[in-house]
C-alpha cells in the first residue's frame, strides 16, 4: 500500500514538471484577435502604434486608438493603410533619434 502511494506521488511530480514546460498559448499573448480591419477613417485616428513580434506574440500588430474614447482597433499589417502608417511611424522615429 505504501509503495503504491509513493508511486502515485512520484507520477504527479513528474507530470507537474512536464506540464509546466508546455506553453499555455500556442500563438502567444497577442493583443489583436484574428479579426483585423483593412482600414479606419483617417479623421477618427488619435494615435497609432506598432508592436513587433517578440516572445509574447509571433506576429506584428498595428493598433489604432480612436478619438472620442471609441476604443482601439487592430489593422491588418498587410493592408495598404497599415503599410502607410508603419512607414510614417518609422520615419518619425528615425527623425526623432537622428536629432537627439
């Protein structure tokens, strides 16, 4: 009886160590869901930000903050509008660090 208890405890410890090594989310913790917009009305954009792939999420995300507290939307990074926004943000960052 005692040997059976030790075997069960050992099995639980091995199982816990194995499960702890598995990632909980297959694709990571991305901020944008799979449903992405192609474009947003330019007059509604308050701020745009780019999140590059990292350990948490394996894809680039373009997040648009809308005016008048209407929340945030995610753009498809491959869309034409997102490409233009990414190019403009990179240009502004380059100029900002160039002048420092």
